[in-house]
């Protein structure tokens, strides 16, 4: 047992035990007040890192000259400078596939909650306002039979398209870097330019990774192209949307509402104007947050890390060299 790893996310006892059979494990609690200082202390000598939600900049990587692998418990890899890791010959691995269905469920939950005003009206009942049967002021909008526009037809986009077409009889449009003949054949999805999709969809769901090409992809111009009353769902990353422009479009009633799981700043500050808008459903980045899926992601990350340290090619290697 000569390899040392640092784990900076809570693992189940079973996974921790599995790791400890192969490598020396140091755990760091990044939620503790001295968490980051403790991480800096243990980085020298670390061969592997396993965790999530921590931007790993060169200031931290410089402290870990022996590092061979960063195993991220996430599919998104926007917290990492991939060219820098490759230059250092540090493998980066991630956990796609196991979270696809759960994240698509989150997208649909936000879509339905926004369309049917579930959170707003549940709070209204809780606050004691339900004294007589409802009128049009409290009606929502139908989902079934409407048009869903998916921006980013990858794994999660495809799972959303399946739900929309098979479960809700929706017409599915999509925009991606490349056309997806499989999704077209299986879900009847139609390719559109981004502008055309925005102009035709009743619901727009974002499922692109955050990258230089997607940062600010949806700004004031794009929001203005959306159909009046359309609903935006973001389960990708907050910075894919210009949040200030979104707040304006929601305030002005330019669009009907938004279901948001991700934000420019997370945790979302309590004074965010988004939280004062009744047509916003905001969830705390729960895309993959179920017991089953988080355990499956952690298992996948452990496998990736052990494969990398054993000198094998990890299955989910982001920056092969
Ligand atoms: P994926 O399979 O790689 O799909 C991403 C899709 O986005 C690809 O099909 C890609 O198109 C498309 N794309 C990339 N850049 C684009 C651009 N500039 N314009 C249009 N389309 C573009 O990834 P995934 O597994 O579905 O995950 C997608 C993202 O969801 C992750 O990166 C992560 O940020 C986010 N996510 C969030 C949560 C959450 O908790 N809310 C959970 C899981 C994932 P091509 O295939 O044509 O290149």
C-alpha cells in the first residue's frame, strides 16, 4: 500500500473500506472552518484526489507534485483546468451515465413544478389562503402535448427527450453541436438552430456542459427570442445563463417562469432577486442528489481512481494522454 489519496467528500463506510484495502486514505472535511487549510497540508505526497465541488486551481495543484489522478464525483468537469492537468500528466476522471436518469427526473420535476405552479401554490395553501375553489388567477399551463426544446442533446438531454415524447406526448426540438440521428429516430426529436428552438419551444431545458462556448449562452437576446410565457429550465450550470438578464425577463413577464437547479453563485445568496419572484422554482443543485445515485457516482469515482493508480486506463478518463 504505497499510494496515498485524499478524499474531500463524505463516502459511505463500504466505499471507504474498499479504498482503504488498496490505498492510504486521508479524509478532509471541506465544510469545516479549517477544511481548506487541512487540504493544503495533506496535498504534498498525495497521489490521488477524490471529491467534488472544489475548483482545483494551480495554487492547490502546485502543492501536489506527486499527483497522478483527480477523480471527480460529478459528470461536469468545469471545476478543473483540463489543459493544466494534462500538462502536469494528471488524469482527470468523472462519473457520467450513473446520474443521467436522476438528473433528467430533476429537469422534469422543475418543468412540471414551474408549469403547474406547484411550489407557489403549495406555499399558498400552507400559508392558509385556500378558502374557496380556485379561479384562473391560480391556473397553470399544460405540459402534455406542448413543445420541449432541449439545448444540449447529450446523455441527460436524451433522457429528457424520452420522458417528454413517451410520457407526455410532447414534441421535442433540440440543439447541439452535432445532429443526433438516434434521438431523432427514437424520440422524433427535430434539430433546430438555437434561435429557432427558442422561438418555437414552450419549455426550454438547458443540458449543456459549462465551457467557453456555453458560458452566457442564454442572455438578454436569447431570452427575448423565447415565446411569451415560455418556461426556462436550467439543470446545466448557472453560468450558462446571464442571471441578471433572466431576472429582468422574469420580472417583466417576458417569459412565464423558470425552474432553476443551478446558479451563477452557489449556494444562492438569500437576498437573490430570484427568490422574490413567484414564477421561479429554485432548488439547491439537486440534479443527482438521491441516495442511490450519489452512492453510484461515488462508487464509479472510486473505481476510476483505483484503476488509474493501478496503472490501468480508467473507464471514464476525461483527458486521455
Ligand atoms: P453530455 O452527454 O456530454 O451532453 C452534453 C451535450 O451538450 C452534448 O450533446 C453536446 O453536443 C452539447 N453541447 C456542448 N456544447 C454545446 C454548445 N456550445 N452548443 C450546443 N450544444 C452543446 O453531458 P451530460 O452527461 O448530458 O451532462 C450535461 C451537463 O449537465 C454536465 O456537464 C453538467 O454540467 C450538467 N449536470 C448538472 C447536474 C445537476 O446537478 N444539476 C447533474 C448532472 C449534470 P455534441 O454531443 O453535439 O457535442
